[in-house]
C-alpha cells in the first residue's frame, strides 16, 4: 500500500519540523516548503493527498495558493487544511473560491492537529458505482469520480463539500444534525466543530446559485435537502 503524501507549506521552520517529524513517525511521506511560490510548485509537481497550508507566507499567501490549486484540474481534489492565526478569517478560509476542507487556528496543539489530518485523509470504503451517483433537480453528484454538475455544467466543489452534498441528496427530506454530517463527511473527527459544517453549507449554497434553496436549515437541529418539486407544490398556495 502506497504511503499517503502530505505537503506542509509553513514558513515557521520550528513548527514545520515538529509536524514533519510526527507525520513521518505515523508512516506518511512528507514534503515541505517554506514560502508560497515554492509550496505551489511542489503541490503541482507532487500532487499530494493533503496540504497543510499556512495563510501568512512569503512571496504568495495561502489563500492565493488555495485558489490556484482549486482552479487546476490536476490539483483541485487535493485535501487542504489551512492554518490561520485569526478566528475572524474562518469564513474566508473555508469554502467560497478558496475551498479549504478544514482549518486550525494558531497556536494549535499537535495532537488535535494530527487527529484532524488523519480525519481528512480517512475515506469510507468504496460502494458500488450506482450508489456513488445521485441526481436531482438538475444537480448531479458523482462521489466516485469526484465530479459535480449543475444543469450539465461542471461546478467545482471541495472534497468535503462534495461528500456533504452527496450525503444530503442521498436521503432527501431527511434532517441531519451537524454532528451526523461531520461524521459522514470526515469520519469520527471529534476535534471538528459545528461551525465547520455551517461554513461548508454557506459555500455550497453560493455555488448552487438559485438552487441554494434546496439546502434547508432546520433551526436548532441541522440541515436537509428538499427537492424542488416539494417547494413548487408549497409555493402554489394562495
């Protein structure tokens, strides 16, 4: 079984060295870069399974790197975990055009960070191709090939966004708690927060345009996917 490859893009050498040491001990193949341009070049050359990406970097910041990785067909599906020094940056970091899969706020503790990295790398055992494809209201999500389309036009989703949308569409009109969605999208990641799901849902709604109404918030509980036909029937009242 091939080693999973992780790229650390971090300009604070002490932090990068400690993280690299512990990841290597866990059996991962690790690459490092200490500035933005070098990091982007290595990500494009290596195509790692996951990138640990700091926001504040010399030569090119982490948000620019994230945007470029997501816009390149060869790197758009790489998992990205962002390191941010400010909680206020979370909305910008996770989702939208940047499309990070998760974030950790500095200063961080090593064990929770390692746990989160493992959770992002974890994937459920493959199901049949038929079960990996869902279609509804002009939206098609192919989980196996990581492709999503809206009215036959491809839309770019992060790996977590795609799994979240697939999971909701698989059981239309069923309400899922944020905890259930966390477990479905990233496995048993006890370090993740409900806020992560909220930000991913905000990003998904933006990318779905007018079909954002299909993703309903159930106040105090979580979210559900409701097909458009249901809405049309409700809206036909006086």
